């Protein structure tokens, strides 16, 4: 269940960050409220996950997948372009998450 909570925490962190862009520096009320609610829920779920997964592993997965999802949303929704070094860097983040989950004894399964 803790992996499900981590996935939902990543989803809400991604929603919060997308709303942060849409809030236009907190000048729009709706997206600004969504930022606070989404980040709050994300951190709450992340805190629950830390009962079962070490903080370094949980945070690496949470932030790494969040970065990759936000880069994809930036590309698809906001028209932000990624150059080759950015794509390679994101691929390395994904590879790091796979290594943690497949090979590390710290990532409890």
C-alpha cells in the first residue's frame, strides 16, 4: 500500500507544480489554491510512506518521477521544449529510479 501512496503523492506533487505554473506567480486564485491543497496532500502522503521506505529512497523516487512528469507536462501543455542534454538527463533520472527499485535493498518491496 505504501507504493500506492507514493504514486499518489507523486501525482499530487505534479498537479501542484502544474498549478504553480498556471497560477502566474500566485496572481490567479483558483490555481493558487490548488497549489496549496495539492502540495499539502502530497507531503501528507509522503510522510505516511516514510513509515515504510527510507527517506532518501522515497524522496529520490518522489522528486525524480515528479521532475520527469513535470518536464513532460511542460512539453505537452505549456509548449516548453527540451534540448538533447535535458532529454538525456531525464533519461538518467528514470534509469536511477529503476536501479533503486530493482537492485537496492533499501527499496522495500
